[in-house]
């Protein structure tokens, strides 16, 4: 039993590393956006189309990747996804213009779409209820630390080897992770390998479930805020705060550090409430509510008197998002069996990605014409709206595991 638990945590931290790599790889473009838009002569509208190429494939592959994880299992599913996105990341080094950049982003999204359904599935399968949200927070929370690492690492790699070398380096990191992942599974006790659930709900059954549609609607509302922070904040800092590439590298990681710490701490807090006797539903709902009513602080960032104040307010938004997303995924894990959790997570990611595509396509023209203030204003209302949708259906009974 001790070997089983120890191996579970090794695999859990490897999922942390995978989600970190996924955000590192996608954030390289965000950090280099001012450089590449200048080199390729792209407007903000053209850049929004490049970003949307990633979000499009990522959105489709969230559902396909979720089903793939439930069918192949976490071990093979994650190995396949990381291999694809690492090759795509290195492939960015070969592009010669916006079209090639969009093609590389499209392939990157194909690989990364399965990451978070797989990370959530592994956490739900390998950890008991009293440690579930902490495990989910760790497995998914690596994304924030990848985003923390991306700005300074990308700035340094660009100085050393140019922007093409920065993309190659991140692809090589994925190859190292793949070796560690397969080695860890090869050394795992048979009980760990056999622990993955094989019971899967048909996709049609999930789509007929009203609770699933509430989850999809909620994620459609809140995901655009996070997509905006991922892809547009370097542009905002360069355009409206006058930041250079080096300054973006020095500052842009701070909100994502807040997110990473919040992801893990929020999982620990949620599990602590359950261990003290709170029903899981009540614990998740209370923390989701707190998070939703903090997120409107995002609106204040654009009016901040200085760049450090703007970064601080963005960090508060990211703290709230960490509290939100850990408990949102815990909410899903409480309601759906392990054999279907990747599929439900994937469907929700597709809903959020669809909203992200629409939002990103709107951001470029809005920024070109009006600057960033209207976009920040919209972000103030989306999490409270998602909360109203999500909690409005909480009386529905969840299926038995």
C-alpha cells in the first residue's frame, strides 16, 4: 500500500510537470508576440487569428482528447499528447510568416487538448476523496508555474539563441518529460497500472445530462477571461505600459505565480473543509462563490496608476481563478465517475475554448480601435455569471461511482 501511495504522488507530480510544459510551450508565443508581430508585420487583428488557430484545435481536441484519455488510459493518452505538442512546439522554429505560425499553433493545440482532461482523470483515479482536490490542484496547477517560467526563460533563450531557438528548447523539454513518464510507469506496482477505470459513459449519454450542459455553459462564460490573460497581457504591457521584451520577462510571470500557489492552496483548503465534516458540494460551492466575487477586480487593472499596480491587480484575479478552477474541477470529480471524468472535463474545455475563440477574435479589432479598456471591463462580469449558472443546478443528484 505504501508503494502504491508513493507511486501515485510520483505520477501526480509528473502530471504537474506536464501541465507546466503545456503552458510553457503555449506562452512562448505570447511573450514573443511583440517581437514576432514586428518581424512578420502583423496587426493585432492578424495576431488574434494566429492565437485563434491554437484555440480552435485546442477546443476540438479538448473533447477528443478527453475521450482518448478515457479510452486509452492516462499513461498512453498523456504520452501521445505530450509527444505531439512537443514536436509542434519545436516546429515553430521553421515558420516564415503568419500562415506558418498559425499552422504550428494549430498542431500545438491538437496535442495540448488532452492535457487537462488527462491530468484531472489521473488525480481522480489515483487519489481518495479527502485528497482529491489537492491532487487536482497539483496536477493542473503546474500550468501556472509553466507560465511563470515562460517569460524569463523565453527572454533569456531569445537573447542566447534567437526566438527560433526558444521554440526548439521547449520541444526538447517535452522529450525529457516523456522519458520520465514512461520510466515511472514501467517501475510502478501492478496495482497502480490496473487502477485506471474502464467504465465509460457513452458520449451521447453525457450530452443528454442536464448537469453537463450547466457545466458547459458555466465554462463558456469564464474561460474567455483566462484566455485573454494568457495571450494578450504581454501585448497590453508593451502597448499601453511601454514594456520591452526584457521587462515583460521580468514582470509577466508574477500573476501566474499567484495562480500556481492558489491552485495548490485552494485544493488543500477544499479538502480540509471536507475532512472537517463539510459535505463536498457545500465546500466547493462556498469557495467558488468567494472566487467569483473577487474576480471583478480585473476591471481595475486597466485604470491602475502604474504598471506595478496593474500587475498586482492582475495577480489578485489569478489568485481568484486558482481558487475557482481547483474547485470547479473538484465539483466535476465529485459528480462523475473516474471512467467519464476526462470526457466531461474535455467537453467543458471545448465549451470554454469556443468562447475563447470568439472572444479572441473580438479582442484584436477592439484593441486596434479602442485600446484594452473595454476588454478589461467585460472580464469583470463573467465569473459571477458562471457561478449563477453552475450553482443553479446543484440540487441535481450526481451519479454513483
